[in-house]
């Protein structure tokens, strides 16, 4: 099952990877029951049964929540994962919007 998520995440990110600035490497790996993307070794995106989640600064998370995003919880009674939101389906499926938010997630985790 995790391989399915790894393949899906890689496919979602392939167009973005081609446009990354020099010096930034984005690698997808297995992550519990899903997959995660790491920018220069820093986790910034996950794709799991709960959805596509991105690590973002507070103002971006707040803006996305107004667009229908939700805070990330891997299990119903689990604590909210700090700094992450689950993208709503419409943004996740829109390649341009997804690329925009991937870029912001990468910028957030890199020094």
C-alpha cells in the first residue's frame, strides 16, 4: 500500500522537481503507511490515507484553511501535526496550485 502512495507522490512532484533551483533536491521516500518528500533532507510534504499534507508557515496554513484545507491528524484522536495542513481536493488536483504550494513548503523548510 505504501508503494502506491510513493508512486502517486512522485508523479505529483515530478513536474515541480524539473523546475527546482540548483542546489535543491527533492526526494520521495516511504513514510509509515504513505510517502513523504524531503527537500535537501528536510521533510516538507506527506501523502498518506488522510491526504496530501504540506508543512507551511502559519500565514499560509491560515490562507489554505480558508480555502478548505484542514489541520493534519494522522488518526482521528491523534494530536494535530504542527505546521502541516491537508490540501483540499481542488488544490491538490490543480497542477499549478499544487506546484505553488510545493514551492512554498520547500522554501519553508530550507534555511
